[in-house]
């Protein structure tokens, strides 16, 4: 569900050729019980939306790869997408390696937190917040043309 609720600047990235790497920075903060989520929406007919999440994994005492901290495990079936812990911003940035045309789209991060309400009965629900920055990635296909990027403004519907 999308509707214009606030103006959000889109930071545009244009790549001259496939195969480059890019790191997208997240301005949301993670903490105990608050997890970073990365989203991608795109206009490709055959390309679904993408959601990458971090979650606390207390079963393991060691990282599973160079991109994961001791207590976090990335649910990621996409080998070219890596959530990289940013200790300075207390967040997870998104590293996309070997970028291709299928990686084009609008990217933004957010947080997800499971809240419990105790009213007439106990209810659990996810509370989501979204970043103030959206990045549009376009792959420049013809070196004879310049990359033209339109300024767009949108914001996801807040839950």
C-alpha cells in the first residue's frame, strides 16, 4: 500500500557498467528487539519486491560470515545482497555486489519491532518505521548516452 504521506528525497545512483558494487546507507537505528529491514520496489514486470531482514539468533555464539555480527543472522537467499553492520550508526547498510540490471529499483530501509498489547486479550503485532532516504538505482546501458534521473518524491504508507 503506497500513498504520498511525506516528501522523501531520492538519492540517485547511476552505474556506467554492470559488475560494480554499491553500499546503501540506512539512517534507521537497530537496538534490542528493533531490527533493520531493507526493501526494494521495482518496475520490472518479472521482478518481485525484495525484503531483507536481520533477526536476533541466540542459538549461535559466532558469526556465520564476514558480514554478520556475533548475535545476528541474515535470512538471505540472495548471494549478491549483504547486510553489513555499521557500528557508527547502529544500523545495517546494504552492500550489493556485482550489480546487474535486475538490481534496478527503489531501495529504502526501515525498522521492525514486535509489540505486545495487553488489553482484553494479549495481541502481538509488528510496528514498522521507514527511513528518510530512498535510493534509486539505474544501470547505464549505453556509454554514448547520459543517465537521466528524475527527481521523485514518495513515502511508504506507515503501519
